[in-house]
């Protein structure tokens, strides 16, 4: 179980009998969120019907979206992924204060997907069709508002080869956005749900920082009061900051007084 403590409650992620969904399994959730958002945008613009909760992707579209090869025994692989997604439960606990002084505790619990159906050919192992029922909590968040702010991921996200790298990118996309964010290694480790030790997690994280090839973001390690910290900059923000630093250095060279003992000119 992974637990995130919040100011007014907590979020728990629990594994089912088939194991917890991995960052690779989550590609399918990203896909259904992307397609549901596009369908809702068309509906709001008067160009289509309001989408329902059943998502019917072609297996070729899943493999293309997730940048995966079209191998054999698809039904066994896709069923295993969907089993883990359905069995991984997201439980949220929130406490809200009422005007009369009472505190209400609200608990909601649902899987990453609600249900699924897969029809396959037994002679070839090829999947004919897939149906995935989108959970209420995702469907509600995307369809309830006028134009919800749904975060997208860069296509190169699916080329990130490490699970921790994907986790860092998604966290940067959420926390840093077009700017910057700072997280301690310890907090990142706790949020990631990694089964490795903190030492091993930090080693892999430093390797990702050294490579610095995540899409959209620049990474940097800095010392903090409670240990090492990861700085995440959107590449445009990092570029603008470097320009400001460079311009400041040029202006200092042009307009400041010359150091003592150094001639001007």
C-alpha cells in the first residue's frame, strides 16, 4: 500500500490479488484520459455527442499510443495489464468543516478502471476488441467542469526507459508545469512507491539527473536542510533564467565600475 498524507485527509493506493499496476500499465489510463478529454472537447464545441464511460480502443491504437510492438499472445498480456489496473484501488479520505462546526469525513474508493472485456482469437492469440469502463472518479473529473485542466504528456514520455524516470516526469508535469518545483529525495522516494531502498532509488535518480534527457524538463540536484533535493525546471523557464543571468553578467561588465586597479576600455 502507498499512502499520501494531505492537509485535509489522505490518499491510499492498494494492490489487488494480481499485484499493483505498474507505471507501464498506467499507459492505458493515460490513453483513455486523453481520448475522453478529446471527445469532451468536441462535445463542448458542438461537434459530437457526450461520450459515455465505455472506452473501446483497437489493440493497434493501444500499441501505437504506448509505443509498443505488435507481438503475439496479445490477449495474455493485455488481460494481465487490465487485471492489475482493475485491482489497484485508489481510496481517498477527506475531512471538511461545516459552518455549524461539525467535521464531515468522506471516503471514496475505486479502481484505476471499473471493468473490462477482451475478445480474442484463440488460434492466433490476437485481440479482436477491448472494452474498458472508465471509473467514476476519472469520468466525473473530465466531464463535470466546463473545460477542466487536464495535463497532457509529451509523446516522448513513452520512450522513457525507467519507471522512476516516468514518475519524475509526471510529477514535474503536475508540480512544475511551465515553471519550476523542488522536492526532497526522501519525499520523492515516499511518493514513488518504489520497492527498492532509498539508497538505490537515489542512485537511479542521480543517473536520471546526470542524463538530463527527460522531455520538457531540466533536472538539477541541490543540497537541502534535510538532505538532497531535486530541482525541476521547464526547459523554457530554464532557458529564460539563463538569459536573465547572462544579460545580468553583460550589463555588469558594461555599466559597473571597473575593479580596483583594472583599466576601463
